[in-house]
C-alpha cells in the first residue's frame, strides 16, 4: 500500500492537484494523508482574544482550519466511495517544509502531490512558491500539478536525461510503477550534444534503455535552448501527458547569479512532473 501526502491550502489549485492524485491512483491501495499547515504568520491577535482560558494557543489557532479540512475530506469520502483508498486528515502549526518533513518521516510517505502556479517575471504565486520550497528542502518523490491541468492517463511520459549521478532501479522505481500501470511510452529528451555528455550520462542512458526495454522508447535531442523550452517543445509535438525530472543540487549562489533550472521547469511546465532527487544530499 502506498502512503501519499496531499498538502492543501483549500485553494482551487490544491484541490485540482488532489483530484489528479485520486484519479492517478484509482483502484490502487493507498493511504492519502491530507495535510493543512497553519503558518505562524497567520497567527494574529484575534486568535488570542477568542481562545478559551483552558485552550492552548496552538489549539485555538488550528481549530477552524482543522474543521475545514475534516469537512473537505468527508465530502471526498462521500463523492469518491472506494474500498481502495484510506483518507486521513493532518493539521499542523509550523513552516510548510518542516511540517511536510515530519509527516514524510513519521508516516513513511512514498510520494507527495502538490499544485503549482505559474509565474510572471519575478512574481511568484503563493502555492507555486511553496511547491518550490518543498522540491528544494524535502527529500521525497514529488508530483507537481500545473493549475487548470485536468487528469489524463500518463500514456506518454517524458524522461529528461540530464542526471549527473549513477541511476539505479531503486531510484527510478516511482517511474517504473507508472510505466507498468499504464504501459506508457517513454520519450527520452537529451538537452546536451553527445560531445557534451559525460561518460556517466552516456552509461545512464544505455542502462535506462535496457531497464525499460519492454516499453516503447523514443529518443529526442533538443540542444542550445533553455531546458524548460526544450521540454515544452517535445510536449507539444508528441502530445505528452506527464514528465519525469531528476533534480540536481542547486546552491543559493547558483540560483542568484544564474537563475534556477528547477524554477523554470516547474513554473513553465504544461504537464504534471514527477521530481526525484538525485541523492539524499540534495538540500539548499
């Protein structure tokens, strides 16, 4: 049974991501943890004034949000009657990434599914910004769902071949699960010329082709353009429904001076993306 974490701020964007997750794992045995995090910045004087003397401040701040979460999840239970899914509600008063890391550890989470907004220039939408924080600071496979994206079976999956670590079957397990479930066709996208690729990258590509030899594989090279543009080009040309990205560590200085490849891919994506971290050392 999979344990899947669904963070929500009750926005339409987060609800759309939850809808996608429930459909993606339809008829598969899963426990879904619905997490709402009350940020410390939302803690105001009115919360203190309305708190009863026998209540902790923590409880008084969370009580309304927890009720809204329970009501929301109960509606889902009624609308989506199934014996395959177990729903559990979690509410916390913490920073989002700290709360998610605690749940990932305590509940043995296999996957996180979150919504993400696009951005114009330097302006980041709230939930989209939070999604980037999770990608950078939480070591757990994460699917990001662009706003207004409706569910489609991932019959065509894009694999961005840009990893600089040795790829193993264990690391790629979430991708293999989807390919087996939907008999997906894989599109390997290379954004570097063969001359630019390291020996490790070339070995990775050959190893992946052998690992996924039971599936239809198409290789495509798009070089000398930004990675986000290359992804969107192949997505449009091949009508791809889903993408797979291996995250590499980006330091704060790199993001400040050069911009973040992760930001560009996440904000500009037209499809859901499954992000995996190259190794446990990925932290910012």
